């Protein structure tokens, strides 16, 4: 039974890890890192490391997500989809910001 | 070209490590030092939670280094971000639900954080975990209403004194016992709140230090001028 | 349950997960050009290393290393890797927060987080500060897009930190 | 003897209290750092004089070695433990600071103290994970210091440095995990006892490779050293002097300990040799192409560290002796050069005519350049010739290749270092300003050390030989950490 749970968690974790790299939206990518953190803390519980699980849950799924989300707001990357981009940059013409923040599309 | 090389590199690394893993006997560790810890740590330090016993006892020096790393990170972040301008715009406050929730959550998180810190030698948890929860408590309050800021002077006093406290306990042991960070005050009865000698004191210092550093880091970050009103 | 056990056990599963995280993180670091994405990738590589370290202390039939947690006399897992990982996790979050604060400053100065673009600008600035004439042929071949200027509103809001002239 | 822990702990204490103190008294905060470092240097000097000959061990917390963390002090460790506070004092980044912001100064001083504590810890620690922690501390402190100027280009350089360094840390953590899985211990002496029958196979080699690449980030070793020129070109010159002179040597010391104590297989040495050759070639070729002074000496320092690693890979005491000699020589000479770059921070063309405004500095530059190239009576020559002799004695194909590489880069070195020397004595329209008295004084003092070593080359060589013999003796290390040979469980 435990192994099944572990299998699901590991697969979920790796899928989210790939998602962090390929998701266009940075908000979604940060959310995916939090999913990785949660998966890790479940695995830590299974590996009999409650202390580490507690820390990973607090840090990996919580604190680090908050820090990254805060950074996204400061960086003006807080948008969910392409169309939202203009709203996040009230002062910048959309075409220019699209040219500058090229990530994987460049 | 670069992408191909990188793909090859990462693939090669993964393959190498997976191939090596086939030779590692997972699930059956060598337990050379580990087994000794399991035998000795309980009686020697009087802490039920062996992880805390090692963290603040046997490897307390590592923990000191690690507190210093957090401190260095917070200091460097402060150096990089500098002072905020007085007229800089702030984030708008969160909605009613968020603010009410934060007001409710704040005392709860503080109590939980303190509980985790002071019970570190008995149950899972300890200075790090409790410190993180404490930092989160203060940060939730700021996040809900950014006009309430954390007092940087107070944070710098707490982090300074908590770190100094850890080292001074260590130096006290150096004077008293001849060894830096040696356990003092006896072991007490295992399982009681007041037991395990100086371990809980060190835990409290760790908790305050970690909490103050992380809260300071986030306060610096949230204090920089908001642009997207 | 038994079907799965016959194929793979918990340790191998976790091992694959850990190495997968390290590899995906490393891949993200070298493939992505966006500094924020690289930071996320770095965090995942760190998590993978931590998971691997925890795995080195795991024993199949053992309980958590807390006296009174399991039945008396039951074997416990190796507590040392857990201590190391606790340390590593906290180091990781500290470094991440510091990197994020640097990102914010860099973005404010240059208006981009594309590492290639940033390096180009940095090279130009370093050369200019050292008084080296920039070879024009290398900088802007005909038909290539010149470096975008810093948007006006950012210049106005440029944060002047201590020591910056 | 147990006071050995103080030089690590006191700077930490001072760093923690720096910011609150600055709120109370700015003057006290400004002098706190130098005073504490001077105190640390005194403590180490006293310990060294009192416990002259044999190495000794300090168990932290009084916990017996494999369980607790130990500090191990032999001559080599003490040399570096002494060099850390001394060089940090000489290149104190806060010197002559006129910033109006007290918080800025206090933060900078705190970071310098953290770097010093981490350096001393790296030199002394006898526990693998403790070394990792101090290495990370040195890394994080140097991130803050590298971006000290606050310019955007410095931040970009620092971010690249951070990403490379953090990835290196991940690799070394994976290496530590493999090592722990195989041996079940982290104490270096304990590892030395069990390594011969647990780490011989490819697993041990992989662990070594991961750790060398990881710890090699700071030692400017080949795969992950792309940060070096950018950071040294954008960081304050005194910080560059500390990072290039001191911190890189401490990382090299860690690799040396790993090689001597834990990884004995010939493949490990060959790997290090190959990485060293690549480091030398890439570094010196880039230095030849560099067009500004800070980046030229930064690349040249990559080359010199490559030679250090080539030397470490040679079997036997001569390799260690050569490596330590090159490392110490580079520590002195390159720190002095970075000291000169405080004012000579522009392009090479801009240096024309500097000999007229700064005749002493120009003369010193020529001396340092001659020693770095390895012109006969100077210490650099003896260090280099030791490496060459060691390589010839080794005699394998790879070692001969390394020999050719070193001879080749010596010619390259001579060409670019002399190019600058000639420019210094040319007639220039706007020569750079002369140096501040303190910077010039420090550089002159380091130059004087080189000259003194030239005059007394045979006693220096003798004492270095004993240092190397002690550092290369794994049995001595184990016996010092585990005195009465506790019943072996393996």
C-alpha cells in the first residue's frame, strides 16, 4: 500500500518538476514548486523523518512559495496567462515587455 | 549547440547517478556513526528527539555555521536592497477575509511556533521548524496589510542577541567544562519539558534567530517599492 | 500491493525521484535563460540532493529516531542524515531569498531577466568602466536588434542603493 | 588548546552583534571587526608557539570524534588559519569608507567577519559536513561582498556566481550522500580508516568527482569557474584579493585533505590532473586575451590554481610540497597584485605611464610578475620547478602532457605580464593616479615577504617540506584524531 502511495507521490513530484520548467506562467511554476515541496514532505514522512517533513512542509511548500510569489509581484511577473501581461505592466507597452521577458520562447 | 550539450550533460549525469545507484544498498545503511548515536545520544543528552540532540548537541557547531549562513544571507539581502524610500508606494492591503484571517492566524501561529521550539527535544520539531513558523506568523500579518511593517531595528536586535546567545552558551561551556558547546546543566528526566540541559536553551536561540532572519529577509523583500498597484 | 512490490520497492522509487529532481533541476539551470526560472530549477536540484541524503539513512523496518515514538527496542533509522538535511533545507531557503532580492534589483536596473541579455549588458558596462573601446563590429552586426533601452519609467524609479553612484 | 575554536567563533559573535552595535555607537562598530581579527590572529599564533611540533585535535562539545565534530590543527591548517585573519586585516574592505549610511558599513563588516570565520573553519575542520557548512558560509558571505559596490553589473556577476556555486553545492551534497551511504561516517579521520575497503570502486570515484567539482567552484577549477573574471572585474579590488588569494586556497586545501585522507585510487589523481590541465590552459589563454587589468590577473589566478591542482595530483610528498608552495606563493603574489588593482582598475592601455606616477608600484609589479612567471632566484621559480620535477618523476603520458602544458603557459604568462610591464614604463598621456598609502604599503609588505623568501630559500624550503610531510601523512591524522586506536569495528 505504502509503495503505491510513494509511486503516486514520486510521479506527481517529477511531473510538477517538469512543469516548473515548461509552464509559461511564472505563478503556475511557483505553485508547481510548492507541489514538489509537498510531495517531498510526504516522502519524508514515509522515510521516517518527521522532523525533516515538518521543515520541508513549512519551508518548501510554505515559506519558499511566499518568498517567490512576493518576488514575482516585485518583478512584475505576476500574471496567469499571456493576456494578463498588459494588466501587470500598466506603464509598459505590451509589445516591448513581451520582447524583453523572453524565456523559452526566445 | 549549447542546448544539445546541456541536454547531453544532464542526461549523462542522471544516467551515471542511476547506474551508480544500482550499486548502493539503499534500505540497509552502513550505520557506522548512526548506530552509535542511537545508543548514546539518549542517555548522554537526555533528549527524546535524537534529531534535536544531534542538531544542537553533537553537531551544534554545524548548526552555528548554518545560523551564520542564514545571517549572511539576510545581511547580504539587506545590503543589496538597501533602504526603502519614504515615499515609495506600498502594496494595497488585502481584502477583508484575508485581513480577518490573518488576525486570527497570527496568535495561533505564534503559539504553535513557540510550542514547536520549546518541545524540540521531546517531539518532532525544534528551533528551525518553530522559527520558520514564527517568521510565517509575522509575515502573514504584513502580507495581509502591508502598511503594518516589521521594525527593522527590533529584528536586528533579536537576530543579534539570539545568535550571540547561542555562542555565549557555547563559550560558557568552554569556561565551565573546557569544551565549546558542551552540554551543561545535567540531563534531567527524559520526556519532561525541563530536561536535556542546555539543549532547549539552544533550541530557543535557534528558533529566535531563524525566525528573525527569515522575517527580516521577507520584510526587506516586501519593503522594496511596489510597482504594480 | 504485492504486484508493485515485485517490481520496485520504496527505496528505489525514492532514489529515482531524487535523481530525477537533481537531473531536472540541472537541466533547467543549463537550458533556461530566465534567471527566475533558473532559481526555481536550482531549488529543485537542492531538494533532490536532500531527498537522496535522507534516503541514505533509511532502514526498511525502522521507526523515526525519537525515543518513545515507536515500540520500545524497535530499530530506528539513522538520525544523522536527517540533521544534515535540516541544515541543508534552511541554507537553501536563505540562499534563495537572497538571490531573489538580487533579482529584484537587477530587474529594476535592466528591465529584463534574460541571462544572455544581462551578460551582454554587463560586458559592455564592464568594458566601458575600464575604458576599453567596444569593438562595434562585434556589438551590433547589421540587421540585428540592438539592445533595448532601459524603459523610461524605470530610469525614473531607479533605486539608488548605498554606494551606487 | 581548546581555545582553537575561538578564532572561528569570535568573528561570528562580532558579526552577529555588529548591526545592533552600529545603532548604539558607530565608532565601536567600525573598530570591532579589526580588533576581533587581530585577537584571533594572536590566539592562533600563541597556540602555534605553544604546541609547536605535533598536530592536535579539538573535539567540539567534548564529544568523542566520530560522533562530534573535531578541529584538526597541523602546520598546514595553522598556516592558513593564521593567514585568514591576517589577510582579512590587510585587505579590510571597510578601510577608507566614507559612506554616510551606518547600516551599510555594519552589514559589510559583518559579512567580512563571516567570511573570515568561514575561512578559519575551512582550514581547521576535520568533518566533511562541517566543511560543507563553512564552504557555504564562505560562499554566501562572498555573494554579499561581491555585490558590495551596488552597481547593477556587479549584481549580474554575483547572480551568475551564485547559480554556479549553488549548483556546485548540490553536486557536492550528492557526493557527500554517496560517501555517507558507503561508509556511514563523516569524520575525515574515520573516513580515512574505512576508505580503503569501501571507496575503491567507481562509486568512490564518482563521489570524489562530484565533490571536487562542487568544492572546485571556489577553487576556480575548470568546469564551474566561469564566474571568476566577471566577479573579480566588478567586485571591489580588496574583496577580489580576498576571494582570489585566500578563499580559493582554502577550497584547494579541502580538496587536498580529501585526496590525502579519503580517495587514494589513481583514477582520482588522474581526474584531478586532467581538470588541472584544462584549468591552466583555459585560464592562461583567457588572461592573454584580457584587455583590462583586473580580469587579466583574475584569469591568471585561474591558471595558477590549475598548477596547484596538477601538483596535488602527483603521487608522494613532492606533489604536496609543490602544490603547497605554489599555493602559498600565489596567495602572497596575487593578493599583492589585486592590492595594486585598487587603483589600476582600468584597461591595460590606460596603465601607460603609470611608472612615473607610481614608481614603487610599477617596480613591485615587475617583481611580482617575474616571480609569477618563475624567473630563477624568486620563490615562484622554485615552486614551479618542484611541480615540473614531480611531473617528470611521475612520468605517465598524462603527466608529461601536463608538463608541456605548464611550459607552454609559462611562455604565455611571460608574454602578457611583460606586455603590461612595458606599458607601465611607456610614456602615457593620462597615467592612473598613485595608490593610497595603505594599499601600496600592504602590497610592498607582501613583496618584501617574497624577497625575504628568496634570500632564505633553503630554510623556507625545509620548513615547507616538513609541513608537506605532515599534511601528507594520513596515518598521523588518524592517530591524532583517534589516539589509542579505539577497537576497530570494520
